[in-house]
C-alpha cells in the first residue's frame, strides 16, 4: 500500500511539474535551428515571380544572430526577442542588382515587424495584430 501511495505522489508531482514547464516555454527554442522560408506576404499568397533569384528565408541563430536571403541579396545581422516582441536588424547586406521588386517589399516588411508568433511549422511576423509575413521550415 505504501508503494502505491508513493507512486501516486510521484505521478501527481510529475504532472504539476510538467505543467509549469509548459508555462515557462521559450519561443526562442522554436525560432532557432530552422531555416524559415517565406510562404506568404500580408496574409495572401506568395508571388514567386517577384523573387527572380529565389524565395527569401530567415535563419535565427544562437546569440541573437540573424542571417538570411532577401530574394536577391544575402544579409547578416541581429535579432532581439522578448516574449513575443521581436526586433530585427538585417545588418550587412550584399549589393547585387536583381529584377522583380520583391526584395524591397520583403525588407520593408521585415523592418516593420514588431511581434512574432511561432509554432513548430509556422513563423508569423506581425506589426501588432497585422500579419506581415509568414514562413515555414525548409524541408
């Protein structure tokens, strides 16, 4: 009987401790370790013809480092995450000339991003409640 009581106590303890670890979940762990590929702009579909050199992507790395491709040029910069508040700085960028105009829109929206929603298979950059861009992990 004592073993059963101890097992029950252990089960209850583990249940409560796992609940508290869910409350302490850090979105940074989902943000890093993925190459996030652009999947939509302003809540609509993605016009790939605007990105003649390839679809943009973001890569969030440890230490607040950000790298990516804007549709024509590569960049290396920084990001800062505080809860769901996000600050992005693309930093240094190559200077190739490309057609399509998508890169300018991508960079403009990247600079407007103030918040983030992140799940295992979708990253959404927001300006308050307004969806700017969404990304999916590269397969």
